[in-house]
C-alpha cells in the first residue's frame, strides 16, 4: 500500500490521502500512523481517496473509526455529546464534518455500508464536490 498526501483549499484546507492498495490487516497500521501524523501536524479536515483501493477489511474500517474519533475530539466547538451524536446518527441527521471518503469500489462500499459507516461518514465520487462539502 502506498499513500500520497496533498492539500486542496476550499472553504477550509482539506488534507487528501490517496490510498493505492488494499486497506487490510497488513496495511492498516501504516495507514493509521500516517493519518495520525497528519493530524498531529495540523490536519483537521480529511478526505480519503480510495480510487485505487479495491478491498477494505474490518481493520481498515477500524482505522476510519479511529480517525473519525480523533478528528471529532479536536473540534470541541462542533463536538456533540455522545448521546446527541448517537441520536443524530440513528436519525440520519449527523454526518462527520471532518472526515469524508472518495471513490469507494463496489466491494469497499459493501463493507462500509454493512458496518454502518455510511450512517455518519459521507462518500463522494467527485473530488471537487467532496472538497467543497467541508
């Protein structure tokens, strides 16, 4: 797996990670380490481009969840209580304002949706639209 990062400026600076390769038990730790490093360096709005990622295992989904939680903890002004967050997810009124995904393969989308991540993380098929959504 290879990860390329760059920043696009929309209303806010969006850190884009272009993942090339599967996100599974053999690669999720490297992915998580790179995301954590970017967050430590100041990334607050993250778009993960999965154009070249055919497969995402539960380990990859766990890395998305960890990233969601880290970004959420860094934004106290938009931080909802856990109760309000869970209510918003269940009602379909909450989507992460800080983490979004781009170009999931059919296989990756199936795993993503079966795990319920589509309930709180938006996905896009167009980078311009994704960057503008932050």
